[in-house]
């Protein structure tokens, strides 16, 4: 009798770095002598310091391991050494939004006991320690390795992607909420995109062809919302701090990045929403003009672009450029009532898959497209209401919660929509896993006859909540306070 496969410790896939880091950075002057360093380490709750120069910039990292090595090597002479003499000059860090499993993999691969944490502005905001992660170590056999950090080829980039269906199935089997599973999938796709950009930029630098100005790789659409499932495509863009005359360089690097992602199993976007296309890259001024035009034109094409664009997340490079663009665009949209009304009219055309008397509406094949007939209306309405309120969050659940916190929709309705969103994600995700197991392309069309009685009942209830969204949107557009906080 064969034993059941050992399931991984799933906590590293559920928690983000920001939840387990020390929320304060300990640092020390580069001129500090060994005696001061030892005293500070003795007083501190952990033995890892960033080293700052006379300008207040962090230029290295120093740990108790460095101190012990110096004492073993120099003996008493080590007392004359300073932090600058002892530190490691290359600071390996991780972003605060990364999942813990990525941090575990990075620390294990590089044999690190301390890992600084950064925000989108590149500031150090916390520190991860090996001790804090000890109880969250996933099993080697199941953990998606930190191989993305050292990937050099499309095949290596594709390894993490090919592991996603099994990981998603395991997480669902263990009772993980589908919203959290989608966030893990999105995080890995974002890491793949960021690594592809890093690989290509390194190739350009090695060829003596560096960027004319700082730049940032953006992901858009479901990836930006953190709601990707198992049918990936590329929705990405580039913003840079140069001028329009620099476009040739960014066009070349975008072409290479998009091709590398496609070769890694993240296909080209059929709608052309990729940085290699002129409409999806540009300098800061070009992006401002582009957003202004989208908001002012009110054409279906412009509204479609906006739908994708307002879910943007920066994933590589000068992240501050992407953050600034998102907030500027948010302010522009919020200040245009005509634009918001146009979006509301578009959203009202998205109908849930419900027929007469609240029955599920199927197509000629007896299936329901839960993306078009369920998920898309929720996502679009949540985005629109968030724009009206000036809410910077990109995730659908966070947007709905912000609307509820503003007191514009009742708690029961917010709870119902949040549950509907999670159920729709789960049913689509399970369908995609089944499609892949059957050797078919993953899709969003489910066969309701295969649902259990409970699932059938829950789906009908969820779609009834979705059917109320046009009224909720109108309530928010007409009653939202002008001074709502972003």
C-alpha cells in the first residue's frame, strides 16, 4: 500500500513578508568600532545591522557572523576594525509584498540569516531573520524554489510557472481561500516578469548599452490586481524618466522582454497590451498625456485601456515611477464625473449568468462562462467605485472593503460580494485545473451539472449579488463624499 504524498507546509504561501518582518531597521555608522558593534548587538533583539555612511545612505549589511569571522581571523587586532571593514557591501533584499516562501528560498540559497525588506520607493523598512522564519519553512520537495533569482533562460523562467497548477490544487485541497491562491499565482507571474526584465537589462548592460534613464516594468490587469489564475498572458507596460527621443532603447528592451516571457510560457497578449507596442510604453509626460486622452475621449477603446491600466503594479526597476503614475492617474479619473459615468454605463452592460426566475443561464453547450457572466462585473464595479472614492488599492476585495468602510454600501452587501468574488475565482480555478489535467487549454466555462447541490446553490446566490451591482455603483457615484481618503 502506497502512502499518501506529503503535503507542504502551506503557511509560507499564505503570508507576506510584511507580516513576519521586524518592523524597524537597526543600523550603525560605518565608522563604528568593533567594541560598539558588539555592544549594540548584545542590546539588540537580533544581530543584523545595515551600515550607513556619513550621508545617511545604507551601504552594506553587518551581522554577528561577520564579527565572529573577524575575531577568529584577526584576534585582538580586530578591535581596531570598523563597521566599514567588516560589512558585506552587497545588500540582498526583498520587497514587503513578496510571499514568505520567496524569502525562505532566497535566504536558503544564499545562506543568509538576515534579509532586509524594501518598499516601492526602495527604502529599507524592516528586517527578516532566520529565527522568525524557522516555523514557516516549507518542505524542500514541495517548495517552489527561489530559482527565479538565478534564472538565465526561458526554460529556467518557465519552471515556476509549470509548478503552479499542482500548487493551486494543493492549496485548494487544504482549504485555502481562492482569493489567496490567486494572489500566490499572481505573485509568481509578477516575479517571472520582473526576472525577465532583469535578465534582459543585464544583457544590455553587458553589451555596453545601458538605459538612457531610470525605468520601471509594470504589470496590468488581473496580474496587477493580484487575481491571476492559470491562463496567463502578458499585460505589461514600461514607464521611464527619459524623454520621447529615448523610445528606441525602451522599444528594443521591451521587444526582448516580451519575447522572453512568451518563450517561458507566458504568451503574448492577444489584445496587444504589451510594452513592445508603442501605446504601452513611454516617458512620464507621455503617460500623463495618454491617461488624460483616455479619460477625455470616452470611446470604447479608451475605456477598455483604462480598465486594464488602473490595475497597474510596478514590479521591476524604479518602482517609484509606477507608483507616481498610478496616483496621478487615480486623481485624474476621480476628478472627471463624465468619465466615471461612462465607465458606469459600460459596467451596467455586464450581466450575470442568471435567467428568468433566478435560474443559471447556460450557453448552447450547457456551460456558463463565469468570467464574463460573474467575475468581470464584480471586478469592473469594484474598480469604478474605488476610482470614485480615490482608493489606491488594486485588489478587488480591498476595493470592496474600502467602499464598505466609507459607509456607502451595507456590510451584508459587501460580505455577499466578497464571498461571490471568492466563489467565482474558486470555480474558475478548479475548472482550469481540471482542463489542464485533461490536456486542454484552461478556461472559465464551467458545466453547472457537475456542481454539487451546495455549490449550485452558492453560485446562484453569488450571481444574485452580482446582479445588484449597477444599483450599488449608482449609489456610490451619487453619494460618495468628495473628501474620502485615498
